[in-house]
C-alpha cells in the first residue's frame, strides 16, 4: 500500500496562544514494499509525520494519501479504523501498552477489536508469537510475569496479529542493549521480507538506517532536509554533521582514510566488506602513496 504526504503542514493547538507549527511543506512518498527510515533529532518533526501515517493526526494543510484514502486538511474523515488496521504502529516502549490478564488475550485484543472472530484471533496470536521468537507456552501467562524483552515482543506480536500491510516502527530499540537492539532489528527486517510489508522506521540511529533501509528521509526543524538512498544520504556526511546528526561508524572511518591518504573512493560504503575490497585495490596498485 502506497502512502504519500503532499505539502503537509501540522500545527499543534492551532488558533490558541500556544500554537506551534510542527511540520511544514512536507512531501514524502512511500512506495509499497519499501523499507524507509525517517531520521531526525527530537523536535525535528519525525514523530508528527509518524502520526499522519495512520490518521492519528489530520493535516492542517495539504493532504495525506494512504492507499485509496485521501485525508485533506479542513475535512472530517470517517471510518478511519480501516486505515489503522492496515497501518500498524509499534510505538516506543510498546510493552507499556500491555494490559490484559494473559498474553493470548493481549495479542487477540487488536484483531478482535477490528472484528476478527475469537478463534481466528487465537490462531493469529500463535502465528505472531512464533514470528517474534516466542513459544506458545507463554500464551496463558500474565504478560507482566515476563522479562522486559519478552514483553516487548508480545506487544509487537499484538500489532502483527492485526495483519497490517504497513508496519511503522517508532524508535523500536529504545532502552535495549546492543545485542537486544540487533536481534529486534533483524527480526523486523525478516518480517519485512517474509510478509512483504511496507516498513517505516522512525529513528535517530544512523547505523540502523544504513543497515536496513532502502530509502532515508532526514527531517530537520519540521521540514524534509534531504531524502534518497542510504548511499546518497551519507555522501553528504558533512551536511549531516553540520545539522548535528551523526553518520555511521564505517562512513566516518572511510572519510578518515580518504583524508589521510588523499584518495576518493568510488562510493560511500555502508558495509565493511565492500569498503575493504575497494581499499585493497588502492593497496595493490600502490596509488597515492599507499
């Protein structure tokens, strides 16, 4: 399912003394099946963009197209439940949203709320648990008796059980250690491929964006600062550093090598294997003093 934001503004507390323009003239196209990362500092507007992706917010100006639905500023829109069923959001610290007596009931809540019968919801719950790497043995346990990592996976399973076409991830690795972060990100990437999802990662992590995203959108001060493939984005490393964003470690290392030896590699490398391969050509040729 394609999603498009066209000349979108959003103003919080509009027509009050506390009015604040959060995003301005935002144009973002999210094709079906893409893995997109939206990156920016706190206050850059990325979370406001996120809330437009399944009609939690309606634009103050412009329009948002979600599949065959067009949400325009100044108009009231009905039957938004169908959008929220198709666009699932995994919010930051999703485990804080668990509330049912058992894991099974918690996972089933979302699908049943959208009209899925109980038996079908239970089948989905078991499938979703397996997809997030958990055993059916915990179905009748209280979610609050689980570890923090298990609770997060149960909450994610609850979103997956609604069988969304689009999965929006809001800082999904927040609070996790490096190992846990890698495991969760690998899980989402596997789900993206297995379910043929459109995946939108909202994050401040340049490393995660470089490893998984097909396309990156940089938000800065409420506007789209730059968009493109990871290679295109990180080829402007100096610009990103200027607005206070970091770049992946391998990109920083490549820039140091290029500056030290006065060379210019053919492209920005995001994986160590390709970087070493091209560097080896310079070593073998003995170019530029190497």
